[in-house]
C-alpha cells in the first residue's frame, strides 16, 4: 500500500516505514480500549493530606528546592480558536437584517454569546478592542446594537482587528489589573517563580507551533522587566515544537491512505502525546507539567503554589525511599528488607503485583515517578484517575473517557462512578537513583492511542493520535494520585471563563 515515493517522503520526516505500517493497522483495526478495573477514589488510589501533613510535605520540598534542577513544562500549542467558538458562530450566522439581536441572544443555544456581550467591559482586552473599533468604525456608537455586536466580534477575532481567533491561547490577554493586562504566558511565569525557583532562577519550557515562536519571544521581551521586578527572579525561557517524526497518517472511509492534491501522503500532528519526545529532551530532576490556560490572577497564586509544593514534597519523599531501596538492592538485601521493599511497592507505589525476585523489584522501582493532583469531578469533559489492568497487573493510570468502552456495562459503570478528574497538575521525577536521565520513550504504551474523525478537503477522514502525554505516554511510570482543591483548577476553555472569580484581579 505504501509506494516507493511514500517511503522516501516518510523517511524525510523521520517516520520509519514500520511505524507507518503500525499506524495503518491501528487505523483499520482500531485501538484497544483501556481495561478499567475501577475508578481510583479516596482511600483506593487517591491520597489526601491534612493541613499539618501538607505543611510537612511542602517543607520537605523547600529544603531541597534551591539545590534541585527544576523545569516547568507548559504545553502551549493550542490556538485560541475553540476559546472563541461561540463568537465565531455568532459572526457566521447572525444577520441583523433578519433578526433582532435580543431575540437571537435569548435563544437557549446562544446563552454563551449573550453572557459575553453582557459582560464585555470586564474583559482584559476591551481597551485594545475599543481602539480598533474607533479607528475603523468612527460612527460605531450611532449603530444599532445588533450591528455593533457583530462589528465587535469581528474585530476581536479577525485579522483586520485583534486577530485573536488565530493567536495561540497563551498570548490572549487574560487578566485586567489597574495599570496593565497580563496574558496566560505571563501568568505562567509569575506563578512558577513561587514554587519552581532554584539557585539557577526559574526555567520554563513552552511547546507550541513553530510559526508562533517570534510572537512568544516578543511577548517575553514586553513583560520581562515587569515579571522579573515582581518576582525578584531571573527567568530562563526555552521553547520546542512538535516533531515531524511524531506525525501520523490518515485513511478515508474506504480504508485507503489519504493523500494531498499532489499525491503526497497526508500526515497530521498526532495530539499532545507527541510531546513525550519534547519532554524526553528535558534534563532536570523535577518537572512540573501544567496546561497554558490553567492560571489564576496574582492574588490567588500563593494558594496554588502551596499545593504545588505539597505535590513536589510527596515526590521528593517517595523518590528518596525509592533511591534508597535501589541502592540496597544493588548490593543485596536480607529477607526482612526484601519484604519491606515489596510492601512499599504495593502500598506506596500502588503496584498491585507480587514481584518475587530482586530483578523484578528493581524493574518496578527504577522508573520515572509522577505525583498527579486530581480534583473532585464536577462533570468537566476529560480524563480521570482509574485502576487499569494490563498484562495481569493493576496499576494507576489517567484515562480519557474516549478510552473507555461504554458499550460494556461494567466499563460504563466505572466511568459513571468516577469521583475525580485530571486537571493536568503533575510533578515528575525524570532521573534515576544514579542521577541518569530516564529514556521516557521506554515507558509508554506503544499500542495505545486514539482514532479520531477529522475533516480534510470537505470530507471526514480517520486520523490517529498518539497516547496522550499524561495517558498512555506515561503508562509504565510509577503513579501517585493526590487530591487537590478545585480552586487549583481554573482553565479557560471559552472566553467566558475569564469572567470567573479566579480571573478577576479587581473583583
């Protein structure tokens, strides 16, 4: 099915033909569902700490923080398109000549649009938008409300105005302070200084599309003086892009390879699981992972930082014990110590297998470690913490709803019974007990992933996404779940989310 030209094309992108064949097989046969045993819940895979315990764990982290190599890894590839989806629909479908604006806004399906226009003065970008309006529509105030709203939405999203519909989410103004506005990018920097600064300052690594690099560099140049002054910290900013060799092929409804108009294979970005390769390039003791849009205004940052330190303290505490046991196993241990290590693997690392040999214990212990904050499930779409059975072994994993076979009654029940949600709040240990960097590619689920439907040239095609960065890409890591408050989870999925308390500095 692959031609010689295809093989040459794939080789240029760094995609091995065997990998492409494996992708094709997954697209045709489908990707296996996760085998969910039960949701992870408090006391059954999810830990919770008292205030005294939180203080102790945060203190453990603080004792080692200054001498530790720390990086914050922020997936920031996403464009703001979905954030403004309801306004884009308003631009496309609302005709002031056919419907009164109030009639349109009062329709149930348009409640987000109504909320936006009712509160537009509260958004951080309002003054920038007003300048565009004054420059291009001098008679704006004399226009009727319907046409005014359409002008406003158009200048907010389209290139002739602010062009936010095509900007990365990280560069959209999120928060309005008295003398300045801040983007999600700047808020990520400010927040990181509170818990990830070491003797080397603060290192934050962003991933995004390559054509946005100059815009991010310009934004950092604009805010650097302010954020350095506020945090009294030096910043090292690094960037990387999704690699071509992580792209995947696609097939049509007849199971044929999809090609572009010139006959070249269609290859597409393969989702955030592709960023495992970027994460694998990070050389640090501890890496915090957090999505670009999950930020708060400055007055709430100390609380966020506290819970980050708690997670990191748990990581340091567990990792210290792991390293101790691995060092002991290298030289040999007595029967009592061997039983102690087995108990640790079962009770602390939540690995519900019964390794009997030293080799098996070393294999379990000598893996990347992650401590994941999870929040109570409020119905948000996305993944959550579950017990998964794979190769006759039960382990803790973050699983997306799409990975669960809801046609199976027991699997559907596990989804319905889930009590917690994954907010992408991870603290990761990426070095082994000898100080060597793990090769993270060794610890992924190579058979996982997602088959999704996408549009190409007006038709639907099947595309393959790699196992998600915090899903199958970390399937063989040691995982610990810790409950954190809902106040730590403040994503901006739509622009209207910026009206919530966590994003209102002046409220």
